[in-house]
């Protein structure tokens, strides 16, 4: 049986603000699915499936509790400086801190974290493609 990750779902309060945010990152609107008390908007990157499901609970006004377990989703971008400039110019979104190499590792691309309109953290990875390096066991596990 073939298995694949289909999408990530995030609950949002203002779907238009969220769609604008993700459009700056290259996501395209794909479709919608309606229910009695909620609806979903599907987004995907060019050439890929519906990777992101934005769920809108009708009548929800208060922010969602993001919890301490959620950290981020990651998206590769061709030019991190250009994307950050677009996010700032179009939406007033700034990174948590300037782009950097995580852990000071020269073998990793520069990254930056931004927050979408609902506060979900999004990691931007510079260079357009990323294959995760495979380190050995962490010293704390030996």
C-alpha cells in the first residue's frame, strides 16, 4: 500500500489574510470544502498537491491556543531575502530575527521564522531545495 502525507491543517480566523500570507510564499488556492459549521480552503505549491488545509470555524472570533507542542512548518524559498522583503512590503510581516544558519552550521542553508496571521510559525529555508543532513545519534542518547 502506498502512503503519503496529504496535507497539514491549521485553524484560521481570517481566511483571506491567511490566503494572502501563503500566496506571498508561493501557495496557490486550489479549492474548498464546505460543512455545516466550518469550511476548508486548500492551498498548494506549484506542481504539488493540496498541501495546506486552512479550516475556518464559522463564528469563531477568539484566537486559537496554538499549544506548546506545535513549533512550525517549513517551506523552501529560492531567495529568502526577497521573500522577507515581499512579506514586509505587502503584509508588514517581519522575521523573528534576521536569516541565520541554525546552530552556526555551515552545512545548513540560512533560515528565518515568520508568523502567519494566526501566529503559526513558518520556517523559511533559503535555496529552493533542502535535503535534511543525517547526523549520528545525539550525545545525550549515548
